[in-house]
C-alpha cells in the first residue's frame, strides 16, 4: 500500500473511531428512543470493526515509516439545542450524518484505489466497510426525514 493510500486509510480509521464514539454518545443521550438507542449501538459496533480492520491494514506501514495518521480537522461545532431533547436529537442526527458522509467519501476513494491497483486485501476491506457506511448514511437520513416534521412543527 503506497503512502497516499495509507494516509487515507489512517484518516478513515480515525473517522470510524470518532463515529463509533459519537454513535454511543447519541445512544446514551436518547436511550428513551428505542430505535435510536439500539440502532446507534449496532452501527457503533460496525464502526468499531471498520476501525480495527483499517488499523490492521496499515499497521505494518505505520510501523515502518513512523508516521501517524494525518491531522484531521476538528469536529464541526454543534449548534446549541439548549435543553430541548427533541432538538438535541435532530442535532445529533445531523452531526452523525455529516460524520458518516465524510467516512463514505473516504470509502469511495479507497474503493477506487483498490480497483485501480487490483489490491485484493484493500478490495476485501472496502467490500465490507463501504456498504455498511452507506447503510449508516441511509439510517441517519431516514431518521432526520421521519423525525424533523414532527419535532419542528409541534409545540414544545
């Protein structure tokens, strides 16, 4: 795996770790919403597995050149949802959607690199992670689509 591909894999590994943490935090904050609570925990387990497999994929490369993952931009600031749990849910879903979309972009780049280089190890990794990331993206979008009208049009 060349240095550029390794940099993308390392960035994605960090993104998946952050996403898993954010999904678990969302599940804790919204434990009364059973779908959010349980699905967020399931999706966090996927991201944990992605992160582990990505770390394994570049483990030798990182050890050999001594470099760590590239610097990632800080997480975007969250709008204040005050003490309104319904608004907080929408904000959490928006933030999760953005994080997953960023990871999906990295998965797309890796899939293109894997196909171009005929790297079977990378193809296997992308074959597992990319479809799951797209399902995570679909879930956050579906939740925002279903929750937004009810939350935003009913009085608090």
